């Protein structure tokens, strides 16, 4: 699936989107929602996910089973 995400200015209750030449779909789905900073992921969270991903790639067998993780979490509450 090919996707394009853009933030565009609304003027007089309308806007225009120009698709790249290599976008060849004949039908698209459009979802419109207000642009807001609340949808941005904080840099510290991006860094943490990358760190965990790198750690996993180095040793994919050294992971916690989801059931064990949930038990640990429950015990902490």
C-alpha cells in the first residue's frame, strides 16, 4: 500500500492536494482531521523505541514472554 501524508492549509472551507506523478492509484481514501501537535510522538519516545528495537535485533531470543510481562505488571499494581 502506498500512502501520502500531508498537512495542508484550509481556505474558504476547501483545500487542494496535488499527487506526485508516480502515484498511480485511480481511487483513494481520504481521511480529514484537524492538524494538531498532540499527534506528534516525543523524541524521547522515538529514541526509546529505536533503542529497544536495536537491542532486540542483537538478540531476538532474549525477550520477555507477553504473559510473563503481564504477570509482572499485575504484581506491581
